[in-house]
């Protein structure tokens, strides 16, 4: 029997955000928006969902006089992402040892 995939991470945009944050210490909102091709409104909503789940932190600061939104993956988010990838690999290779 297949283990269920985390529905929060099974969204294309949320999975893309988590994939980006895995490789960096932190990322600014415009960078994530550019890399994912998302609209600002949709990205904002999806970041809020990830933050509410505890998968990322969102810090609103300023660079000079300009607002700056920084996103970081949390240990909970890292664990959820790793479990998602492991479960997905079981879907792709059902006969492989666990």
C-alpha cells in the first residue's frame, strides 16, 4: 500500500517554493516569484499556507526604505520535504527496498 503524499506539498507552487528554499539559507520574495513564475498574489497566499503549517518562516524587514520579505525553510519543513520526496520515490519505484 502506498503512503499518502503530503497534500500541502503536492501543490506545484508550494513544492517549487520548498525546492528553492532547500538549496539556500533564505530567499527574498522577488527571487521566489521570478523563479516560480507565480503572480505576487498567488505566491503570497501559498507562502502563508506554508508558514501556517510551520514549513517556512516569513520575515518582513526593510532594505533601506523598501520592504523586504525573507523566507526560510524550518526544520519541520525540511523533514516534511524529505518525507514527501521519499514517499514519491516509492510511488515511482514500488518494488525498490525502503
